[in-house]
């Protein structure tokens, strides 16, 4: 089950971000109506922290949530977006993440690690001078594996029949950035399969 504290944290973060964007819009910021008024960069480099909602590896031995590290690289391919009348861009994003799911069983070192390699289309909307939001549909190549101690020392030989596993999966996320300037921003995203928080260098 999802922990109430995690859900509450995400709700607070989302509400705060939306409120800030709406305040900017009410203050007369019409950045969204100015096509081309956005950072111009060749690649966005985004190291981040990962927080997974549940054990999407599907083993049933890892805990419901996971934590890890990753990075995303996004290359703009359409600098004036699919909608010519608003300020939007489109990019191709790819990267890698490592997420560790701790053990809920009463055995030592039975956590599950997942390597996650997403490829997405990133559609950006520059809604205010300091704020942009985006959606990211795509897919990922994933690989899950047990800590070797599970099979060697924990006495769960039956569980080891599952072994390591490659499994592809969908990606659907949305997120936002707070831009300090044209080259640096705080970036957060939420969706399937996880929640990330990091820094974007453009």
C-alpha cells in the first residue's frame, strides 16, 4: 500500500507549484502567449533523485516504495512546438535510473534493484517567466535483480526461481520547472513509474 505521508507530500508539492504558476498568470505574465520566448539550448542535462511509488518490478519481495538516483538528457527537436500560437517546445528525452526497493520480508539483504532506461517525448509549455510544465509519454527498458545474498544466505531458494528479469514498460509523466535563469532550473516530475526531483542544466 502507498504510505499516506508520501501521497500528502506530493499533493503539497503539486498544489504549491500550481498556485505559484496561477499567481504569475494573474500578475499579468503572458509568457505562454509569446512563441519563442523560452531558453534556447542544445541539450538539457538533469541529474535527479528517484522515488518509486511501488515495487513495479513485480517480485513481491521488495518493499512497496523505492529510492534511487538517475539522470535525464533531453534534446530539443521542435523549438516552436506543435501549437504555433503558444510558447511550447518538443524534445526527445532519454536517460538511466537505479531504484532500490528494500525488503519487507523478515530476511537479510533481500532487496530488489531496478535499472530503468526511459525514452520519451517531452512536450514543454512555458506558462510564465520562471515556470514551465511538460508531459512525457514514452516507454522504458527495465532490468530487475535480487541482491545475491537472497539466494546465497537468506534461505529463500523458491523465490530465486524468478531470478533476474528484463521487462519493458510504459512511461507517462508530467512535471514542471522553476527557472532561476535560462541555464538553470529545479525540475520535478510525477507519474508512472516514479517521482523525480532534480536540477536541470541547459
